[in-house]
């Protein structure tokens, strides 16, 4: 349901991604993704509140590389 809600309310490039280290699936703006040593990775905000994470996704908040965690990912699908 969260993925459907996020996808319907976003008009910017984003993706549905699989976090390989935690085996979770999330929606995220594609400006959070990057490549390192031929591995696809992303930055993720260290926020516990789901509503605040969704807001960061919607606003395509720029990653704070020194504060955000980074994770290996696989992109299921890109939108926008």
C-alpha cells in the first residue's frame, strides 16, 4: 500500500528498489542511487519516522552523504 501511495503521488524519477543487505523493498528517488566499483548502491536517510521518510522521497531530498547510510541495491523498476 505504501508503494502504491508513493507511486501515485510522485511525478519525478523514482524507483522501486530491493535492498540486498536487508532484503527490503522501498520506493526512492533515483538521485539517491549511485555506482561504486561496478556495484549499484543508494543513500538512505537515517530516519525512523515513516512519514518523514516518505516526505524525503517526495521532495527528492539531496542525500547527506556523511550522515545517511548506504546500501547495495537492485532496481526492480524506474518511473518518471
